[in-house]
C-alpha cells in the first residue's frame, strides 16, 4: 500500500523547509513540497494527498484558486486542506473557510500549535 501523502505548497523556501521538518518529525507520511501553485495542483491531481498545506500568496495560481479547484474535484473529497498565510485579516480567514478550508493558520505560527492542529485533522481523516 502506498504511503499516505502530505503536499506542502509555499513559495518561500524557508517556510517550506520549516513546515516540512515539523510535519515529518510528527507524522509518518510521504512529504512533497512545491513552490508554485500550478505545479502543486498538477502534482495533487496525480497523487491525491491526504493533506495539502497551502500558502495563499503563490506564483502561478494563488492558494484560494487552488483550494477552489480542489473542492470542485470529486477525487479530492477525502483531502484535507490547511491554509497557512501571513494574511491575517478576518476577511481573508473568512474567505478561506467559505471556500471550505479545513483549517486556517496565520504566520508566524507556534510550532506546537501548528502540529496539534495538523494532528487533529489527520486523526479525523484516519
């Protein structure tokens, strides 16, 4: 059986590495990261990850657009999506939840809180 997957999408190299390290220490999933929205969506369509950790401000296609496309596609009905962004205005957070994000975490975040929220989602999904 193939290993469960987490896709991390962030154009900031440091953020991708930090999130990847936090998630890999905590969960036994295959972790892939992408820096570009279009590449991320192509990858997700081929591999159907259990979880997508998604920045909002991305080149090619922003996180809101990716979330919308993922939610319109039936094959992602088991995929959880966590938005992670420096956009902390209530309108942005509300918009994320309106597009049915499973979680919205603002940057900078506390590592323990971040992994606790991810754990909660992955435990529900299991």
